[in-house]
């Protein structure tokens, strides 16, 4: 099954028009990145076509709540999903599962089933890539724009703590993302000691 292109276009337009320009990390590119990773991880974890459709839909909508709030955006994303997804043919069970996946991306992550584990990993897959430092810096810039008291030193300490406590849930990310994430963490620790 495929998600409807008009729904994808609607969400992309919503994000492009309503997300502030200062959201250097939580933007359309991040949403599309999470969708791509959700599909990649979902296929590796042997999900059915229906499960892949639900993963893609959850990834598409997971950060839409940012259009109205920063803190608690996951809950707001679920409100939007409940409002709009019936119009795209999703039933109450699908919407409930999608909301569960969206809530699984909330930090600290606490997924309760396989699909929630996949989207949780898809959302933070970048930590285990060569793009980790660039994307983390985009998140720092975004948070800095929201909180003028944030310093690079305090951010690095937060990032190190976050990485030490984070773990991937899926076999795929444990195999293909964990080592690069460890390398990134070690790099941050070395920089912090300088």
C-alpha cells in the first residue's frame, strides 16, 4: 500500500508554510528523512506493506504539531492526525496505531511495540551517520534561537549525556548505526576535554 500523494503534499505544504524559519532541524527535510528511514528500517525488520504504510504516515505527521507548539508537539501532532486522517481513508485503529508511533518519538523514547521501535529509531537514525555533527548543530541553532541562555559548552554536555543514555531498539540500527553513533560520542567527549 502507498500513502496518498495529496496527503504528502498537504503535510509538506503545512510544514513549509507554518514552521518558523528558525527551526533549522525540525523541518520538511527532517520529516522526509524520517520517512525514508522508517521505510528502510521497516523493510529490514520485515514489516508488511500495511505496516510500512502506517510507518510512512506516522513519520509524515510526527512533527506537524510544531506548527502550533514546541513543547508537547507530539500530542499536537496526534490531534492533527485525528482531525485529518479520516479524510484520507484511515480508520480509528490505524489512527490509534499512528498516534502510538508519533508518541514513541517523544524524548525520552519509550516505544511499546515493533512499529513504535522502528519510528523511534528512524527519528534518531542520524546519530549513527556521518551527518550527526551537522544535524546536531542544526538542532543547537534551533534551540539557541528559542533559548538565548544556551551555550555551545552546555549543549555539548547535554549532547554527550543524551548519547550515553540513548540506545537503538531495532536490530537494523544496532547493526548499521550503533558504531557510527559511538564514534560521534567519542568525538564529542574528546572535544569536551580540550
